[in-house]
C-alpha cells in the first residue's frame, strides 16, 4: 500500500475509533458504517486501505487494557480517560502499532501519529503526543 494510502487508512482508523468511543458503537459496526456511509471519496475505499484501517481499529480496541496501562504509566498522574478524545485515540492507535507492527519503523508510526494530531487536534497535542510516544517507544524497546 502506498504511503498516502497508509496515511488515509490511519485517518480512517481514527474516525472508526472515534465512532466507537463517542458513539459507543461496536468497532466492527463503526468500521462498516464509516466505509459504507461516511467515506469521503466518490469511489469506494480500496480493499487494502479498508482492511488496514479496520484491523488497526479492531486491534487497538482488543489491546486497550495493555495500551491504557502503558499510557497511564507513562503520563504519570494523567489517566487516558482525562485526555482529549482525539489525543487519546491517536495515542492508543499509535501505541497499538508500536506493539504489533515490528516491520514498521517506530519513527514512521510516531510521525504518522503526529500528522494525525496536526490534522485533527492542536499544536500542544502534537508536542504532548510526541513526548508520550517517544517515552513509550523507549519502554517497548527495553522489553525482551
């Protein structure tokens, strides 16, 4: 999948996670709703994009307990539930990728998360997410 498609897939995964979190929709249903009714292009999403986005959103939800524990431990006195919704979701999704995708360089995952924060959040969020993901990356690198 081309770089642009991966970025679009991550944007789609974030929007799916937003529906899951805010709309309390089951993640598979949120993915179907997004691609069937909210996909912004005239043409349907390419299958590889849809598959990547849906898997990333689903895996993020499946790993939520371990992701949130790592985020909470790294944030020190700042629980994920207290973070802005989009910042929390971007962090969760990036941590999921750092945990599961050993082929994708950590710098790429972090950069993609920062691009999502620039698009959907604030410059302060970009700085916060960058610091958090760098610290989490270091913790994950120390694991056997």
